[in-house]
């Protein structure tokens, strides 16, 4: 039953994981030359399909690769940075000009005169990386390169540059390389070359999210077909193609063009959404409190429309103008005919499209809206195309009637239930504490119970026709809805409800929680003595820290590795992990006993004290969530949640490759175990 409920309602909320591209990694090495001179080698390894640019780029073009070495009394540069790799040249359409660039690898060299036998050359470099279609924002890399001049040619060991996490006491984000001593041989004459690579931990792709968005689009398009505004148009459209076509082959051709036109129209709408908001905005929508509240209001309006309060209609003049262009005939006329269908059916498709675009946008996937509209358009266009190709199939369709309006009402109930998820996100982000888990469950229990009674004919809305008998499909849907309502009842006493835990507010917001007490844990974490402990509460009564520096200092003191949980109030998969994976004894015991847990909420709206507010990349970081978001993106090159990082507090090195959501309990337990073993 749990799996059934999860399948039925998994399309209500989607969570995507945005990927940060890191197509360039840098390596640093050095060697001594004669007469106390040294040469520093800076090498860029570039992924296939990407390229960086020369130091010498014309104005109006891309950002050139630049190097800056810190002034010191211990060394001075000789000449300028040399480019040791052959440049590629050609016309680049992105900048509409001839440009020089490097592919696969770029090697730069700079000579220095040392004034002391040993020194550390410090500096930074900045570069832009592009492919044939896009450019990523400029990146800056800091480095420290130990060098040694001993009069004979030898290679010098190089310290590994590592990004130090955001510190609360500094005025800006710190990017510093750690100081390592030079490993020397017994003869003290030859030092092995060690190359340090700045690379990002692997991040997860958003392919799964896009597939879920596509499937949600297919389901939305299928539901739209059975709307009162669209279903009656099926025989009319088929009749048009069969009568106008000169032959059967021409009718099939025209119907295919009609279906393709519908797909083009809706996919274009999805692309417009992406262009208007931009990729960065789409990545932030799911955790933005203002957007979540706007989405809540939008879905309530859509639900009210489906329940019969009013109809969402576009100006009739738009449809009339398009209808006039249908008379032009040919492929263009068919396209305008498809456009007319899109406009006249808006009162039924508008709420479905709006809901789908909201969900697709909040996945954070750049192509989410376009992929969602592709699935929607395919489901919507397919019946028109198939019935036009095979008109005899029309006899198998049920007759129009009151059941079409019932489908609208059912979707209205589902949209109203979905809207509460967005309201919950806002409540959690701003710590209103008005909309805890019990309130959410009471509303969902009520809504799905009312839906069940509606399907049984016990409730009727204004546009409904009297229900004399109940069909078998309607009966089964009523049973599912009422059963789902009963399934949620134990959640009022703290039952985890794993089938829908991803959509519910966190377990720790539950006031009356017998579930946590049955596990020997308090219903609310007792970590109020920790920084920010008064506004955050860890799941399952775990003793978690909510500040990076405080948690890391405690881990050093007790000698335990650290589990950093980059999480969010609006993170669906975070809640599912905490409800379905963390409670297992093999996982919970390790988190509780073997690790120091640090939970960092990247979407929290708590304003930082003035002394801790910082300007990073020209923007003032004012909230706690933004602080941890910057830490995740700059230090770990990822911006998806949940994101689990195992760290050795003694040197702040990552023990294992970070992971995202992993619902395989055994695999996640093994991940935690491997971190302890490496520590």
C-alpha cells in the first residue's frame, strides 16, 4: 500500500539537483634553474569540448587568462608569463570575432630570481572557460608554490592548494593554500616533483529530475485530454482533417504536422520560461521563500478554478485572430489551427500547465520547463494525431458528459494539496512555526477524505451533474483516496509515513511524537546550547551542530570525523532521507556514535549579525542560508541538497567522495563506515 501511495503522489513534488560544471583543473609544479633562478609551471587540464583563452585577447572578446603574483622581498619575476602550448585560432560565433584559445591542455611558465635559498611563491590566476554554445562565469584560483634554489637543476615539491572553508571572523571568503614542508631525500640534493591538482568532488547530474519532470508532463497532458475544453474537440478536429484532405496519405501528413505544431508551441513556452528566469534563477527558485509563497497562491487560484469558482480565460480576440489565419491553408494554416487550440483550451490547460511549470522550475534543472512541456505536448498531441490517422477509433471513445467536469474537480483537490507543500517551505525558511507537521497532515487528511466523498457522490459542486450511479473506476479512486486519508492518521502521533515523508514538514516539527520516543530519543533535539540551536532541531533527536566552525572545533576536541549535511527546508529528498534511511539502526548508530553531525541549511532566511555579513563576488551575504550555500559551492563545487560530506577535522580533508540522496540503506551505511575507516 505504501508503494502504491508513493507512485500515485510522487508527481506532486519534484526536486532537482543542479550541477556545477568544472571542466578545467589546474596543476602547479616548479624546477630550479642555474644562478638561483626557478621556473614555475602552471598547467590547465581542459575537458573535451571546452577551451580557455590566451593572455592576449582583443577587447570585446572573452576574458583572457591572467596571472597575478604576490610581491615579496624573497623573489622577483623575470620577464612575463610565457605560453608553452600551441594556440588554436579561428572565428568564434559566441563573440562574433576571431579568437585564440587552448584546447585539452594549456601550459604557462614564469621565471623568478630567488633572493633566499627557499621561498614560497604566492599568487592567483583567473580564467574563463567556454564551449561552442556557452561560457561559464570567470573562475579564480589561488596557489602557493614552494621553490628552492640550490645551484643545480632539480624538481621542487609543491604544496597542494586547498580551499579553506568560510570563516566567521574574516571580512571575506578565504581561499588559501595550506603550508606543507618540502619532502627531501637523505642526500638533500634531489626533491621529487609533486603536482597538486585543484579538482572538484563529483557532483550528481539532474537526469533523474528531468525524467521525473518529463513523466509529470506526460501525466499532465493525459489529464488535459480529458478536460471539458479539449475532449469534445477530438471528433471535430478529426472531422476537419478527414474532410479537407485530398487523400488518406494527405490526411495522415496533415495530422502529423498538427501534432508536431502542438509540441513546438508548448516546448517553446518552456524555453521562454527558461530564458526569462535564467539558469541561475531556476536553481534558486526551490529555496526562495518569496517564490514559494507566490507558487502557493498560484496553485490555490488554479485549484479554485478547477473547483468551479471561475474560469481562467485569455482574451477572445487572440483566438479570433489566430482562427482567421487558419484560412491561409497549408502547413502554416495547420500551425495556426494548433495555436488556436492552445488558446481556446486555456481555461482547462492553464492550471495544469501552470502547476507543471512551477514544479519544473523548482527542480533547478535548466531544461526542466522545456522538458516538462515536451511531455505535456506529446500526451496532448498524440490523441489528435492518432484519431486523425485512424478515424474509426473514435467509436471507442466514451461520450462527453458530467464525468469530464469531475476530472477537473479531482485535479483541483490535488492542486490544493500540492499548494500546501509550498506554504510549508515558506514557514520553515522563515521560522514562523505556524505550519508544523500535524497541521499539514490534518489538512491533507481532510482534503483526501473530502475527495473520496466527492467521488462517491456525497459532495457536489456547482457545475456537477447529479450522480445517479457510480462507475467502477470512480469507485476504485474513491477507495484509494479514503484509504490514503486513513493511512496518514497515525502520522498525527509521529508515525514516519515513509511513503510520503518527502512531502511532509520535518519530523522534528511534530509537537506530539511517540515515534521518536519509542526509539529512545526525545521528540525534539536537545541541542539548544549549540549556536542556532534555538531555531533548528536535528531529526531523530540527534545532537547536531548548525554552525560549521563550532561543529569542527568540537570534532577536533572529541576526536571524531565530521558528517556535514548540506540540507534545506524545501528539500524533498532531505526529508525522505531523514525519514526512510537515517532511522535504520545501521545508519542511525553511526551518525550518533561515530560522527559529529553538522547540518547546514542553505535556504534559511535568518539574517546574520552585521559583523558576519560579507560581500562575496559583489553581493552582500546577509542570511545564514546564503552563507552555507556559498560554503558549499566554493569549497565543494556543488549546490544540490542533500549533500553529505565526510571530513577529517584535523586537516579538513574530505575522507570520501561526497554523496547526494541515496535511498539504499545498506549503501549509505557502508558510505558512513568507509569514512570512519579512513579516519
